[in-house]
């Protein structure tokens, strides 16, 4: 994500799909969990948290109160993940996109990338999948693929056949991938090239829009790059920078307007609550940002509440009722921790939930 290298883990071991070994191992030690959670054959309950263990080769299942109760091996250094309405999870790893049945907690497949990414490695700059998102109808999956030392790619996967059908060039290191609410466009947020690649889903025509509210001076050595994006109900893209500036990109025109933010912390993960509230993860002091880690809760009128966090975090997901935010502690640089912070968005109270192995991507599993 940022400059500098953070150590990663995972030996890339991969059992055959559906083998017993694929159901556990590779994560941090599990906290006590109810027998119903652990029992073989028991369906995973709705509301379970799923995290991508960037420091290993697994995804970990966490009960939101009791902690981890299972893990599934998916591939080296998993980064982003997306979960469909059917409960199937798609995980961007260094080796390919893993497909996990979250109800039975088994890996079903791993889809290799069409783009060449070099040797399989781990750590902050590893090649392979980063941002990932599903089309609204669940028929297509879009994954941003990092190619060390060169431009990345957006790969399109048919979720029925589980095959890569198309590849579109992007900018450098596509950190995040998002889909418009009508499914007509996909957006790859390219960290190292200060831009967003917008791709039409019908023709795959692509255009590049610069998003650099601080300018691009410093190039690869700059801290002031885009990381994660949230797509607002009106179609505009929200990209937070440094807890100081919110870049609002209109993808129809490419025009960027800038709104003031107040946390003054280097910002990564972003997500929207059901009511449109923007949640942004602050990782701590970097560059011009001097304040500690936090979660920004930004209402539609632009007012903000800052919830302090203990140490750097990376990404955020929100409960279906919009009351609780879950912030992953994995962070790709030093200072990460193996767990998730749950934040009550009304009271601001937080609690730490140990689990996972440097968890980055995070999702709340839906009910079925």
C-alpha cells in the first residue's frame, strides 16, 4: 500500500479443494467459541465476520462477540474479499481468486489470473489480486491485479464458469475495486499512479481520471495517494486523503471537488453504512497527518465524529443494521495487530476482538 516493506507470512500450502485440512489452520489461535459454531457440518451463522489473513494463507471466520472459530486455506497473502448474497466469498490472493462456500466453510476453487505477476510472494508489494468487487447481479466478478514494477490490470471473472473472460489495463497497484450501483461501470483505484480507471461493463471501454488533491509531486515516493473508494448513491466516488481532504469524483465528467475532513490521520479503508454515512479508517501519523489511528464517521451533511482506535487498522465493514463498524487490524506496515475492532457508531464505544493473521479485507456474512 504505502512505501516501505512490511513482512508477510504464509508458505503458500494448498490442500485439495474440500479436503479436511482446508477447513482450519493458518490463522492465529482461536478464541473460545460456542460448540454450535465449531461443530462439523453446522452452517455458519449470519452476521459472522470474514477476514482475509494477509499475513498467512487463510480466511478466518469470527463470531462478532466470541472471536474466531474456523479458517479456510485460500492461497498466499489474501488481500481483498467480496461476498455475494448467496454467501459465496471471492478472495484475491497472490496466486489467484479463491472461491469459498462460507456456509460450509470449504474452499471450492481457485481461479488463476490471466495477467502475469511474476513469482508468488507475500508482503506489501506482492503481485496478484488486491481490490475485488462483485457486480450487483452477482454474475461477474472484478479483481484488480498488481504487477510489480508495471501497470496493473482489471480481470473480469464469470462467476458461473469461474473463468477469467476479459482483462483491461489499469494504473499502478489497483488497491480497491468498486462497481457502480447500476452495474454499468467498474472503478479501479490505482494507488501509485494517482488515478482511477473507469471501465464500462458492456464494452470494457476504459478511461483514466486523475485524483490527486495534493498534486502528484514525489511520484512513487509520495504519501499523498488514493487508497480506497466508496461509491455514493448519486454515483460519485468518495476518496479520503490524510483526514484533511475528501476528493469527490464525478465519473461522468472526471471532475474532482474537495471537501474538508477533520481527523488529520493517514486514511485507508472506506465504506458506506446503509444510511449513507461514510466510514473511513485512519491509520495514524504519516506525512502531513499528525493524529493517531481513528475511525471517521461522516454524515451526509459533512459533519464528522472521530472514534479513536488503538493502533493502525486497514479496512472497514458495517453491520446490516448500520449500528456497528468492524475495522480490520491487519495494516500492511508495522504496527498491525491480529484482530478486529468493533465500534458502536452511536456511542463511540469500541472493543477489540482478537483473531485472524494480519487481517486486511473484511466482510459481514449475510443471512440466507
